């Protein structure tokens, strides 16, 4: 009999009342209990955990296996016991105070099987105010790795692992560490995995912030535990990842997350011990840092690291207090703008006594861009744009904003001027109105017939951006993702005349970001989808006029170029003008009394584009009339192998009389 698909391993210590919900969430998994085994190791609990586990083991005898042991002092030992007893193809590690979504394991196993990956991260949701990493869950990632994603920012063990990966590399949790015991286990699993999958479109794991403060990270404070596990993690990177972009990517996590957390604990240590502790910490992180790391770090992270590396204790503590106050504030830190650079006014900026490099404060690349489009409208060959745009915290003095068109494939660019207009109230809803952006407004026109330095734009997809500038600082931003309710993002195609010839122009917004792009000459959006016919029948008010109806979705076209041309098998032709109303309804009326005898079919023409008219249905009734005293008719008739056309003919009187006499 095959073993379980998934072994769920839970380490439990004083886990009531959360434990019951944890166990129940596993028992109710959509994958089915017959494919699961649940191993719970009671690590010497002193509350009702042991009794509840015994009760639940009676309730789920075929699912739940319980092990009781003396308290080990942390989750590592009980997790290792669970791993030693696991028999599943996969192992999912779950904390006793957390629970999983009903389809979590089914989805995670499917993701691993479909993509051949060894680890699956399921989207995590904080409960009761629990803060969790989220940057890796922006989209599903069927197969990635630790170097090309943000999965390393999730070093908790609450994931699905292929058990053969753990056994092949003898991966177990290190014991004796009160915190951070999971980081080495997870990091090595990531590094050895054949691939990592991420599920971002389903809430897989719910992590609780315990009301009693019983979470390990909540109850384990101080710098000493962190000084024990951080050197281990530094050695993991040094021993397993060669110098270069890969190591830098992983080091980034430790130089930001761990450094910030450590300094927060440092401030609580006795003053007489703080310098020694800081010196130890600086030695630990030093191997991960090099000058090139600065380009990966935020200005605040660069400043923290600089102060740590230079053992500047007083400054470290002052910066920490600044950060705590900043977190409470609703106003972002002001910037100093000098020669096209923006420097955050963090503590000690350009302080001659500290002599900290400006590079530690440079936020030019981090400046947020704010934009809002109030008009995006095509009229003829010209796109009219309006709105406002500014750089966050850079007030709108010496504004230098302009429009940029870039063809997506060739990367050809054209710069177009904008008119700078007042923008009263811009930014008033942010930073308590601290910053003024009263000249952030813009108005611009893009004439596709002249935008290429006086010539028509070539065929292609032309992405629309603003180069937003003020006080010598500038940043590029695509526009359209934020727009007024009456500014449509729906693709609208029109036929315009450029240099005497018809040309297709479509204004649309990209998916998923919603930014404006011009499609010229049907690079993406086809004109042929602009007309569709839905019915062929005789007109109600004119029984000898064949009426063909349909829809037109083109926003604009030269009406004089739209016509219907009919041709018969006898070489005759006939033309009519269709009617398109404001709602896009198309009506073609063909007076069949004017058609010579023959089999007739036709096309709708618009410049170089044409659409075949629909064939008359087999059951179309015959239309009858008299021409010069003789009876004529029009009806659906066979044409070609399987087609049909409109047959126009004079009635054969002899044949008609004979049919009546039968």
C-alpha cells in the first residue's frame, strides 16, 4: 500500500487553544485524509496541549500520530522528531498556533508535481496583527529559484518540501538556538532545491499573533540569541554561494531585515554593554558587505550599515529613535536637492563632525512618482493628454517634465513637449499636505502624423511615458495606471488618414499595469475585428430590400471610404453605402429589384480592409416583384461546394405553371 502523499509535521508547546484549529484545518483538507499523515510532537507542554492531542488522536485515529517528549527548549528538536518519522512524498511544516486553507495542500502538491519543484511556498496571511513577508507573493511563480525571486525573504519553515530533498542532504533543524533555528534549514533547502514554486492566488497559510505573546519571536528578546544564529547564516552564504550577484541578492536580506531587527534589540541592552555588542555584530556582518552592495540597498539601509561598520554607537541609537518616530509619523522625510540628486534629511546629513558620505542619503532612485491622468482622448490623428505628475517630496519648482514615446521592439524614442499648468491641491491627500506640487499639471498632444520629428510614427507599439522633472531631478514613469473615472482604458481603434492613406490607430492600456500605449498599423489590434454581422433578412418596410445588420466597434473612420460592393457570377457589380449609427449599429440595404440575374455575393470595404458579407440563410423566403411586366424573384441559392449566395432570376412561367398543375 503506498505511503501518504504529505506528512504534516507540527511541533506543539503550550499551544492551546490554537492547536485544535490547527489540527482541524489539516483534517479537513480537500486532498483527503487518506493521502495525509499528521505528526504532532508535544514538546513538554504544561497547559492542556497533551490532553487535547490525546482527544484528537481518538477523533482522527488514521490521520494523527502523537509523540510526547520532555521540553527541549525550542521547536527544532520536536520538528526533527517529526521529520524522522515522516513517510510522505512531501513534508509540510506547520506551527501549532497556525492553520491552513481548505485547498492548501492539494494546490501545493499539484504545483510541485506539475513543475518538478522541491519546495512550494503558499501565500501567507497574518491573523490578529501578525506581520509576514509578502513581497514574494505578487504573482504565481510555477518554477523559480532563490536567486531570481524574493523567496529568500521568507525564511520561516512553513512550506511544502519534497522529502527526498531533505533526506538526500540530511537537512534537519539545528538545536540549541532560541531564535533563527529555521533560517539555516530553509536556506540550505532553497539552495539545494531543483526549483521553488510560489502560490500567490490562494490563501494557503494563516499565521496567528498569539494574544498571550507565546510566539517564539515575540517571547525571545535580546541581542544574545541573534548573535548566535547570525554567524551561522553568514557562514551558510560564504560556504555555499560564490561571490557575485547571487550572494549579494541573499546578503541583501540579512543586511536589511536582520540588521534592522538587531538594532531594535540593541537599544534595550544595558548601556555599558551596547558598544561591545555592536562591535561583535559589526564583525559578523562585515563579510557580507562590499561597496557594490550599496546599489542594492535603500538609503536607510545604507546608513544603518555604515554606522554599524564604523561602530558609531551613539549615532546608531539616535538613528533608531528617528526611525521609530518616522514610523509613527504621517509625513515622509524631506529631501535636500542638490545638482540633480535628492538626499533624505536623515540624521547627520552633511554633518562635518561625522563626515558620513552623501551616498548613504541618496534617495534619487527611490523617489516615488505620482501621476493622475484626467484626459486621454484621440481626435483624428491626435492624442490629447492631460493630468498632473510630480516626484514625491520634490516640490514643483523649475519644472522640466516632457513626454516620451518609445517603440517597444525597436526602442526608438521621440521626446515631445508638454505644457506645464497649475495643479492646485495635488498631493494634498499625502504627507498631511506638507509638500506643495502646485505646478505639476501637464497638457500634451501626440499627432501620429508628425510626432516622429515632423514625420509619421512608424508601425509598432508606442509606449507613452513622462519624464517628470523638477529642481534638476527627473524620473521616467509610464502613465495611465491612475486616471479619472471618465478616462477609459478600453482599447479603441480608429482609421485615420496619414499622408493621404488610411491607417489604423489604437489607444489602449496594458495588462496588468493599465498604462497607455498607441498601437499603430495593427501591430496588436486588428481592424478586422471592428465589424461583425449578425443577421440577414428582408427589410420590414421594404420586402424587396435585403437587410444585413451588424456591429461596428471602430471609434472613427472616413465615412466616405465605407462601401459595400456586390458581384455576380455573370460579371455584374453593384455598390451601396452602409449606414453606421452613433451606437455602432451597421445596416446594409440592398434593393434586389435593381440587380441583374445571377448569383450575388459581396464584401464590405473600408480602404484596404474588407469583410465578406454573410451568406443568406437557406430558409430565407423568396422576394417577388415584377420587372417590365414579368415576374422576378430573389432567394437563397447554392454557390460553390458548400456556400450560398443570393439568386436573382426571372420566373420561368412554363415551369411555374407546370408546378401548379401537379
